[in-house]
């Protein structure tokens, strides 16, 4: 089934998806006219190729992402440093579940690819199951590990026949995305599937 994704601030960059691949990229009206049976998904903001987060190991292996049921004891924000190491030392089985929650947080920030050497099998499995691409880590990291690193690293443009992997941010343009960060994500698509949708 064909799905046509269009964002209101970037109608010239609409994406026609066929299964897990990009069928076409172009102006919304031209794609809609050429494929009248395609299901249309309309989004606010801009459609982008999605983000590479270069901090895979730091965010998924060295950070504990609490389960919502642990909020009273651990809070809801990611835990790093010695406290995270102690949690993983006490119960190594928590790493896999934490990584899955960390991946969900990354998807909610428009991340479609991660970089950095992942050593834990549980973390590699979480990344693979989510469909995140694994890219090369930049020679210079932009700053401290974050779900919305500064500067943001956008992936190359989408091309017909390429993987249907992209993110939509509720901003007016790329300058506002850079200014406000990846927390403005409203949708992330990987393998043609909507894997994150903001409320």
C-alpha cells in the first residue's frame, strides 16, 4: 500500500512510501495527482531525512532509562554516571529493557540512525529490532551526549528506491529546528512504519 507523507511547511519535500522503501520524493500535489489511491498522512512542520545520534553507547549502554513503574524511586529522566553503573552492576538484566526505552526516547527525537561502537548484545538487539540504521561516528563529537545533540546531524536526502526512513519536526524551517532542537519531533518513520507519533 502506498502512503504519501507531507508536512505543511515543506510541501515540496513530500515522500511517497511503498512498503519499506521510498517510491518517490517531490512536490505534494504532483505525487498526489500521480497516485490518487495513496493514503495521505499530513503533518505539521517540516519533513526531514531524520537524525543521526552519534552517542549510541553513551545513551544506550551507559545511561539507565527508568521504567515508568520506577518513577517514585528513580524519577522519569535518564540516569547516567556512577548511578547508572551501579544499577547495571546490581542487576545486569536491566540493560536490555533500559536500552529499549532509550531507543524509544531516541525515536521521539527524530533519530533514525545511531553511531558509536555498541558492545552489549542486548543493546545491539534493541537497536536492530527498532530498525535504527548504524552509521559512522563523526571524527569530532558535537558536545555532551544528549537525545538532542548540538549541533544536530541530519542524514542525507531521501531518494527513490532508498529506505523509507525519515522524521517530521513541528518547526517552520531547519533554522528553527536547530534553534529548538529535536524535542520538536512529531513523527518518525523507519522501514516505512510509523514508529513514533507525538501527541
